[in-house]
């Protein structure tokens, strides 16, 4: 084997080992981030929607995580409604 061939073989080996080390680091980082994400508290998604009732009233309904909230709907002034 010539010196030039030995240099290229060494570079190929270094590239392959470097790629393998990178794959291991990415795998470890993804697992650590997934573990941290699992244990962090999630912030609920709160959204509001304006609803026009059959009698013409406009009310605001609140949704938490895309589910209707247990708080009653309220008028545009912020006063709660018993039912709508």
C-alpha cells in the first residue's frame, strides 16, 4: 500500500467514525430532550369564541385544550350567563 492510499484509508476511517459519533450524540440528545419534555408541565391552550345565539345575543365561550371550559359563557361586557 502506498503512502497516498494509506492517507485516504485513514481519512475514510476518520469520516466513518466521526459520522458514527455524531449519530450517537444526536440519539442521546433526542432522548434527553424527550425525557425533559415528558416531565415539564404543559401549558394549556386557552381560546375564546364568539357565538351568536338563536335569540340574537352575542356571547363569548371559552375553550381549554379544545374542550368547552366549565366556566359559563359570558356576554361582551364580561358578565357570566347561566345558559345560552
